[in-house]
């Protein structure tokens, strides 16, 4: 909920969209699909990076 941007849905283009849910069109989505994304706290621009996650299972 700390990532905000513009809804990527052509029908809405709502500016105050959260990364997990578009409040205007009520769709659940991935924050990567939003347009002009930025951090709601520090206002920095979102950068997408490839990473490798390792998980330990007991």
C-alpha cells in the first residue's frame, strides 16, 4: 500500500492508485503494472530489479 501510481486500465486512468488494488475500478493488481509509480512515504520513483530469493525450509 506504500506504492502509488496511475491505473494502467485504459478505461479509468485513475491517478491515486495503490499498488495492490485500484480503488476506482476495484481491480486487484500487481504494483509493477501501474504507471508512474512512486513511494508514498519518500516520493522516490519505483525501480524494478531482477533478484533471486532464497528460502530455508525446515
